[in-house]
C-alpha cells in the first residue's frame, strides 16, 4: 500500500485519535515483561516471530517512567509476554507493588500460560495486588491444545488444567484466551463445555488464527533445533501457509456455533463469551471495552518492551509499530506526535476507509486493524469484513430466536436496523390487533403521492395510532402497490404488520427515494422463528423471477416502544434497487417485482420446525490440519 503520512484519516465513531489534552479516556499498556521469552514454545506464537532479543525484564523504574509520560491519564496495564512469570516472583512483586501505589492505574491484569502458576504465586498476588485479573491461555481441551507444546514438543495442557483447578480451589475467577485453529473448528460445543467445566473460568475469548500469509517457520537463535521448532517447521507449508491457520469464514461459523451453545446450555449465566458479548452490546446500541468493537483502537493501545521500545498494539507488525523510546520521551504530547507521524498507523486507518459507508459500522465498530493488516497481503481483505457481517447477522438471529438457534445459519436475513424505528405503545398495538372492538377509533386518512398518514382529525397533521385489519379504514390506509403483500402476510400468514410503504420516488421534492417495504411484528419468539424461515424461502423463490435491477431483502431489526423504552425483534421485507441500477429503472419495474413477490409469499406459509432456504454450514473434519 502506497500512502503518504500527509493523508490523515478521521473516521468518526470508528477510530478515535489520542488527544494529550483530553485525558477523559484511559489507555491500555501491554507490558512485555520478558519480551518474547517464554517457558513453552507454542507453534503459532506471534511474539516470537518478531525475532526480538530476549532475556531482559521490564523494571519497576520503567513502570514509573511510563506513568510519568501518561501523567493525568488513567492506565489499564497488562503484564504480558512471552511468559511474564519467567521474570521471577521477586521481580513481578516489585512491579505489582509499584502499580499498587499508582492512583492513575485503574486495572492490572496478567496474561499467563499457567505452567508456572502455583500456590506461592497466588499468595503473592493476594498480598500485593488482590484485585489482579488473571488471564490464562488455553485452547479448549487436550486436542484443541495441539499447537501449545514445550520445547521438548510435549503437550503442556495437563499443567495448565491443573493451574485452573488450583485457581478454583483458591476461589479465583479467571478469563481464558482460546485460539481457534483447525483442532477445534467443528467442536465448538464440546470445547466450550470443557472450558466451562473449570470452576475458575468466568470469561472466554475465542481468538482466530488468521495466519495464512506465514510462509516460513520462526527463526532460531542458534543452529540447534528444539523438538518444538522441528514440529513447527513441519507444520509450515511455503505454498499454503501454516497448518494451524483458519479462514475468516471458518471462524465466523465457530463463533456462531459457540454462541448458540452458550445460550442454549445456559453458560451465559456464569461465563462472559467473546466476541459474542461485545457483538450483542453493539447490536443493543451499547458500548464495549473490546477494541475490536470500539473506537479506542491502536491510538489508545501501547506496548512496552524491556529494551524501552514504546509502540502501538503488540499485534501490529514490528518494528514498524514502534513509536518512541521510553527513556527519551518527555510526555504524552511526544507520543501523540509520533502517532501522527506513523506511516503504519496512517495506513491502518486507511484500511478502515470502507467502514465509513458500511451498513454494519455501528454494530461492527470496524474490527481489528492488526487483523486487517494480516489479511491485506493475502489479497483477502473482503473476507475479514464478510466474517464480521456473518457473525453479526447470526448473533442477531440468536438474540431474536434463542430457542431456535438454526436461524443463525440463515444467510438471507441480514441485520438491517431502521433508525428511527419506534411506536408509541407496542403492547397496546398488539392487544388492539387481537381484539377488534379496541380498534374502532375515529381516524382520518391523509393521502398524497408521497404516502398515506392516519390522522386524528385535528388541525394540522397529528398522526393516529397504527391501524389493524379490524378497522374500517384498514384497506384504504394501505397503499395500492403494497396491498397484495400486506394482505397476504396478515390474512394468509396471520401476522402483524407495523409498517408498510409502496415506495416513492419523491419527484420534485428534496427527498431521497424510498423503496417498497413491509414491517412485521412477531407476537413471540416462536412466531418470529417460523416467520423468518418462511420469509427466507419466499425471498429465495422470488429472487429467481424478479426483473433486473430489483432485489428482495429480508432484514432483522428492532422496534422501540416509546412508552417503556424496551425493544422488540421485528422483521422487514423490502424490494430494493440492485447494485449499479438507478431509481428510474427501479420504479419502472417495481409493479412487476411486487407482483412476483406477492406470488412467492402466497406460495409459502410459516410452519413449525421448518427450515429456511439456506444450507447448513459444512465444516472440515476434526483431524484436518491438526498436529499428530
């Protein structure tokens, strides 16, 4: 990528630049306590691929210097590696004591492989930093941990499992980071159950091994090869990449399977699952601390190495990610200037340019820039976005119909939130739909070429409540082109509609044209699941017959009740412009398209336990690509 540092990217809501004068946000600092030095030799370790000199330790003095640079700003510190416990108890104790005395430090965590973790370590943590958050790296069960071995090539899983059991005995809760490799791909439920079986585990983060661009094994500091490096060399194919790598689509399928089981098995009551929880929060319009879903990305994440290198996120390519040298940096303003001059960060932001016009930007948050970097050399950048979209669509389905998780595999229904999308009183509307005697209020119909509005007859335009089929004005209120569709879904399908529009070009008005649509309000989650599957089948039937330039889409969205502030899952059926086609052609063919869709709807009905038109995913066999 050829991009000058003179080109600046401001991606509102997706990437927030660090402002030294605005200290309201915290920054995360990953402290590489021992650099890449580790007591085990995981074959996929990205830190060792940096080929940086090892053996040194980050000192308590460096921690103090770090706090001085970011004086006045809150810090979240993560002791990382390599393996931080190889620094020894005395040294880690000095660092923890230093951090404990810093008011600006709001959180301290330690990420460990768990091999060295024992009662003595836990005693020290309890004494010096009782609130220390512990994360353990473990890729599920023994089979899933095929790539996590010692230098002797032997599995480390038994020792890590023992550490998790010890943590449970001590009443400590920990989070687990689990890499998703071919060793776990088709076993999401089994792997999740296994990790949930450890009483100490209250959080699991499934992270992908998107390493398809790796073409050589990690360099060795000497000619002598350990058993682990021999195994790694055998696993790396110069043509196809490493055997532990997965494709983004495989990761999306794994996450959806894990999330569905997390819900149906009840694990959600005790365990926070990522990236599921952050996806759910974004779907609900809430914020999250996970940088993949937040605008606090690379400018708010730093990495400190024992030799004093201070740079951006440790997953970005190094040494390009280096910003300054700790001992020669006066203050945060110097760090910000280094960020502004960083070609790597500018290029990273450029990778998110397409996010600014994406329909999923608010639910996705832009994802991880470092991961986008890894996809770029493979020429498969779209695959990363496709997986994010697939994951969001699937999790939106699980939220709407948790008792029918098969809906997560439907690729026709997309997350397409309508904003604004609200009704004064959703429950009252559903009640009036079911009770004809409650739906007889006096209503005047205000019609125009731009649409119909139900009014209460007062001076000016005062909208009335939505009408129901029992109301005498029902038929007149529905626009003629959309009427056959509304009639079918309400009369033949027995559903509730909360909105409909026949599409308007708004000729002569300063308004953006709108297409034909119907909004459906399922009464419960069971009806939602049946309706979603039937809409998928009807859309598939209609798609093959629609005129050129018009496409049918089914969207998942939410309807907000203005009285209560609660939201209800809804479904939206629409006829939209095809890509590359104009509005004139769309409206010229819209009557024909509406007739095709009406026939497709009439040929279908919501049925219990009936599937949608999408095939279930096909996953590779468990043994494919797994180290033996």
